[in-house]
């Protein structure tokens, strides 16, 4: 899945200015059909937010008791109070202001200008959706937010932001950078978007949370709580504020419906040595959840004391008075840490900012979770085989396919599966030039017709009771060009090289990345995204602390047995075609090394596309790996597909694409046909004998 690094990308937009390609040119995106021309229609999905901008600017002009004199610039991020990548419709303030439906954006509005930053993978979507009121800047290719503010504002100007929606790390950097030029960063207690977003605002989610059964969790929540308390004590703290929703879900063995594509309950948790406090909308707690958490008459160290969600803003300041040191989560990969508002509630001398210990415990799956991930990926791989087989059949029979129709079909197939709990992200289906945009998702206005000329990239995933999946395969319904075959083969080589890599247990994560990129570097190509992210067990599809990219800021993250990560190199030829292959890997101990060396085991079991592979480019080691992988698919996914009559097409499609290779990389089609004929002959003889 290519929503990689969104939260840390957002951090970089207005702090360090890091660019993955090392480019810090000041480049503004030329806007499509801007300024508007008479008798020339604007893009069909462009949203006119001129009136909303006018309302916001009126609020900024007002002097009030909350922020004092008027505000010269106002920052609007796309996150919520928990720094989530995806947010509930009620919290989509940036979308309301700008019309942008993607993720990873941030806006600044002054009295005369409106500026929007997004990543290069989303700039096409932003250009289509944002009205001509907006200047569009691309992260890594244009001025950073802090630079733009320093250039645009005069000394003694005032910049406003909502403390609940900005991480403490972002706030502190921005505050000091602006203060050096006599510009004030002002906390806004009453969010200005909330002041004007009155009509047609979606309600907060109200569906009940539910218990995640022990048969899938593998460990009681009380035992997880004890382990967390031990970690907090070892870090020299008396208590911890848990702000990340996936960490709360993992800790308490509960799941919810409050965040799109994430099974989370919007809540905060405070853990001390003898108490646990849960802050949420109590209406969402079913009787089963209350019983599970022992909320009635809670007086022990292993029950949850319930409070209203908003009560944390008072309670945290009060409770922290009795503690010597409070652990406040700092920013990590895929988690921006606690908000500035949480941070300032605790007295300076009592604060300790550090990465959450829950994050590391959550990433290292227990034996039950590991088995659940393997089983869920076998079932999910069978689903993907059925989907790709059906698409292949429909195309052969002349049925017209579009990107949007394929995305809808993918979601439908997944929702019908056993143990399904919904898709884990919005399905990415990109044909031809759209496949060269890693984050592209089709809409009614952008959806292309699929034909036999180019590649089709399908990136999708699901939540199941026992796991979360994320898989990408690239297919072609015609005769691929030599260029497309080489690109696909090199991406496959990169994927295999990472999946087959053995490494010391203490090797720094980002050093591993070069293994995957080498086959592409050989032809002077690199892809502008990470190679790998962590993945949760019925949790986030992007899970900390793994975010593998050789050019990221220094990180001391190392992989451990029980981690699950993606393996997803890619090739993108702008305005032409794209290739991406994504397989989930389990980190395992290398045999007979006593844990000193680690390697990977693939748990995504979906065939690669033979017509796109130049087998003579593969090394003997890569051929051996591919043969073993295909054999595993036949044995494990084949059994799953044969359970259902409706999967016969998927089974035949899978078998055709997993034929063994000779050592010199020739497909062993003749051998396979001979074996198949012998099996049929033997079966016929047996029948005649009977």
C-alpha cells in the first residue's frame, strides 16, 4: 500500500525539510485550468471553497478572548486529536476547507492567500479538486511551510493553530523558527474551522466498540497491561499517556468503528502503576466491553475507570500532580506522538518524551498472532487469485473494464470472505499512466478504461479477525512491451532479493533497503517511496516502528522475530505505466543461528505474472526462490481454493502461473503438461479398473 510515510512526510513539510530525492527547489505547481476561463468548464470534481475561505478569514480578523488580536495566518492540518492518517468524516476539516479528499495535506490561509501542500503522489488529485483560490505546492519540490511563513509574514505577525491537532514536536519546531523572526505562534483553543462548519457537518461515529477475542489476541489484556507497567517503570516513569488509537486497541483487546479503514475506538488511556483510566464516549461501550474491562465498581489495578472523552483535559493536569515522571509519546514512524495540548497539561519537570513502549510490544507478535497472520493471508491470497482470474476472464470475453469497476469488484470480493472485517485501506487501481501514480485511487471523473496496451496495478487489503493484509500485483491483459517486461522483472528481482535476504539481528533497518533497490539502481532508476512498512494484526495497515527507506533520517530501529513487514519495490514511468509488487513478509530466525541472524518468510501467496517476466534475467538463487514460492502457493492457496466450487477459475489461474522453472530459468511447461497427462491417465485407468 502506498500511503507510506504520510505522517512523517507531514512533519517534514514544516520542520526539517527533508526530501527523499534530496531536492529542495522552490517549485510551485502550475494549476490546471487556473485562472478559470470563460466558457471552459472546470474539472468535474473541483470544489469551489471560496465562500468557506471568506468565512475563515472573517474569523481570523476577530479579536476574542481565546486568541486575542486577529490572526494573520491559520494552519489547518488533515489530522485529528490522535494524529491519525485517516480521520472520521466529522474531523475532515481540511477537506471541508479545501475540497481535497486525499491524505497527507496541510494548508495555510492568510487574508490574501491560500496555500496547500501535499506529496507528489497526491498532487494530481489535489490539482483536480482544489479551486483556483489555492496555490498548490509539492512536498520536497517547493518551499516548506515554515519557509513560506517566514517569507510571507512581517515581524509581529501572529500564526494560529489548534493545539489538539498538532504534535508537540511540530509545535516546538515551528514556534522557535517563527520566534527567531519575531513572529508568534498562537494557540487557538476554539478551532476556527469548527466555528464556521455548522451546516451539513457529519456526526461523530456512534457504533459500539467490541471485544477482540483471546483466541485471536493470544494474550489477556491484563497481562499486556502488566507488561506495559513494567516498561514504564524501567523508563523511570510513574505513568504514561497513551494517545495512539492502535496502541489502545492492542492494549485492551478491543476494536471499534471510529476511524475509516482502522478498527479503532476514539479514546485516550492513562496507565499508572495501580490504575488505568479510559477516556471515551461511554455510549460506544457495549455490555460485553464493559464486562471485559471490568468497568463496574472499578477499584483494582486490572480494571478500567471510565471517563468522558473530553475529561482528559482536566484530569491529566490533576492526576499528574501525584506522579514524579509522566511518559509522553514522542514522534516515530507512522505516529506523530502526543499533541501539544496533551504535552502542556503536564508540568515541565514531570515530563519525559520518548517513543511509546507499547509500539514495540505490539510490533513483536506472539505465537497466536503469528499463526493468525499466516492463515488470514492464505485466505486473502485465495481471494486475490479469484479476483485476478475473474478480471482475466472478463477481459478475454470482451467485457469493458474500468479502474473504478475493478476497485468496486475488489472491495466486494473481500467483503464476502469469512472472518472479514472490512477493507484495510481504499483500494488502489491504476491503469497505464495512472499506475505510475503510487497513491492513485480511481474516481468517476478520473477512471480510465482498461485495455491490452499497458499494465494494471492493483493494491488492496483487508481486515480479518485474525489479521490484516496488504498486497499489490501488477498484471497485463495483452502482450507487454520489452520495456514493461524489463521494468517488471527488475521489480520482481528487487522483491525476491529482499525476501531472501539473511542479516544480523542488530542490522539497522534502513541499511537493508539497499538490497531491494540494487536491481533498479543497476539501470539508474530509483523509486520515490519506502520499500517496507510494518503491518498490524487486525490493526493499522501501516504499523510503527518499521518504515524502510535508506534516505530517511537516522533511525536505530532493528527488525525482530515476529515483526511483519511489507516488501514493495516499484517502477513508475510518468504518464506511461507503473509496476509495483507488494508481499507481506514475516521476520523469522535463520535456522541454526540461535537468533543471531534473521531472514524472511513470505505470507502473501499470490502468483506473479509470467508474461511480464524475463526469466533469463533472474539469477539461479532468484529462480530457486521463485520455484519454492510457487510451490508454496500451490500447496497452501491451492487447498484453500479447492474448498469452494466458486473458486475453480481462481485455482486454474493460479496453477497456470505457478509452473516450476528449470535451473536456467526456462518455464517447465512441457514437464508440467506431461505430469498432468500422467495424472489424468492414471486416474482413467483406476476408473476403468473399478
